[in-house]
C-alpha cells in the first residue's frame, strides 16, 4: 500500500529514489518543474534525454507516458519524465492525466524505486485547474494497488496548491 504524503517545497530538493518531471514531449527541457529539474540535474540528465530522442523516442514522448533517466546532480537516483495533457475545456483529457501517474508508478516499479516525488502535473503552463488535477492525481495514485512504491510524495510549489491538494485528499479519504 502506497503512503501518500503532501509537502510544500521545491521538487528538486526532495531526497527520494525517483523525482517525476512535468516534461513536454520533446524531453529536452522547458520551464517550471522541467526547467528546475534540468537546471539542477545538470548535463548528464540532458544527455540521457537526448539519447532517448535519438533512440526509441525519436518522435518525442506522447502525453500520458513516462520514461526514466538518471537524476544527474539531483538528490535522487532517477528522474521519471512524464508528459501531462494540456487543459482543454472542449475535450476530456482526464484519462491522459491519470495515465501520467499510473505510468510513472509503473516505471518506478521497473526501476525498483520505492519513494517517488510527484509535482502537480499539467497545473502550470498546461493550465489544468488545480482542484480537478488534484482529484485525478490523488485518485490515480490511491487506486494503484499493485505498485511496490511505499511513498508517493506530492510536492506542491505554493500554499494555494498545497491547500487544494490537502482539501482534496481529505475529501477522498472520507469518501473511502
Ligand atoms: N517544484 C515543485 N513544483 C513546481 C516547481 C518546482 N521546482 N516549479 C513549478 N512547480 C509547479 C507549478 O506551480 C505547477 O503547479 O508544478 C506544477 C506544474 O507546472 P509546470 O512545471 O508548468 O508543468 P505543466 O503545467 O505540466 O506544463 C508542462 O511546461 O515547463 C514546461 O517543459 C514543460 O512544456 C512543458 C510544460
């Protein structure tokens, strides 16, 4: 059973086995979480991302999928890159967002990672409303019954995001 924890801070400070990156399909960096992870992860991280693009992920990583690289200079062993869906009020992409978490846990299990730090995927540049993203994320991780991951740590960057995740998690636990 995965213990879900919530914390407020910078995901690049987390000493865990694997840090999940809110990447884009290019896997070659960006802003937000992606920028912070690449800045702190250093050249080794980008080199491995480039290798992925030169190999199996020639066309980039599709939304909802996940792939691991070294964590470079981060206080973690691996980075699990996942690409969130961009928010659309015309199309329901909830399944793709849930897949980011399920696939990240699947990759974590392949690695043997037991502690995993997650950002609030898609809630920044990709404009997904926080409350809905929190519900999808927490439900997907809570319902991942076969994973060997012992801690799923949601790392929220500001008080507002933290409060939304905490309220949402409280409500989900009440619902059972
Ligand atoms: N640690 C934890 N959370 C962070 C950090 C950080 N260092 N930096 C930003 N966040 C939060 C944001 O406040 C937001 O709530 O992570 C959440 C996700 O925001 P983004 O990083 O913008 O990710 P996303 O919305 O999934 O957009 C992905 O943005 O940075 C580019 O290359 C990335 O194209 C991709 C897109």
